[in-house]
């Protein structure tokens, strides 16, 4: 069992490195291909293990998880569009009023993100025990932190490689 987990972690780290490398490039949109799908599949498998969900619970959980992920993805896309607007405003030396509208939009989107997260957690209370919900919240936080760490490590490695040449 431990050997299998080590193999999964090795495979995951390879996929994550590829995913992070591709998505860390600022000039390209976030990766939405096979690497991202594999990372998401690994995440779901690990969630099932960590939370100890039976089949019925996992079906209910992932239905809500996938629905929430889709809503959050749409909100993130809207935030990216607003940030792009700010970049355009900078280039065009826009007025303060133009910035104010985009800032208001961004604040509204942030409130929507927070409300969506809160509603999602409330929805999960019908599916998971309090212990499972707490474990899930910790898992999500750690998983996101690990991805950020991987991005940072890959970026540092990429900065060092040109110096070696």
C-alpha cells in the first residue's frame, strides 16, 4: 500500500511539474489539457482516501464539488477579465472614474466568490460529517499550498537554468 502511494505521488509530482511549468508561463492561458485533468483526477482520488468516503457519499460529494468548481471557474474568468480591463486602462491612461467602475466590479466578484464558498460548505454539511468536512477543508488548503510551492520551485529552477548555459 505504501509503495503504491509512493508511486502515485511520484507520478503526481511529474504531472504537477508539467502542469505547473505550462501554467506558470505568463504569456499563455492556464493549462486546460491532459496535465490539468490528471492533476484533478489525482486530487479527487486523494480526497476519497483522506475523507474515507463510501461510494454513495462520494457520488453526492463529487456532484456538489464539480458544480462548485464550475461556478468558481466562471467567477475566476470574470476576475481575469476585470484585471485585463485594468491593464487596458493603464495603457490608455484612463480617468479615475474608469478605474472606480472596474474596482467596484472586482469587489462584487470577490463577494460572489466568498458567498459561493460559504454556500458550498453549507451544502457539503448534508453529505459529509463534521470531521470529514474539516478534513476536506484542510486537504483543499494544503493541496493549493503544495501547488503554489511547486509553481515557485519551477519558476526558481527556470530562472537558474539560463544562468547555467
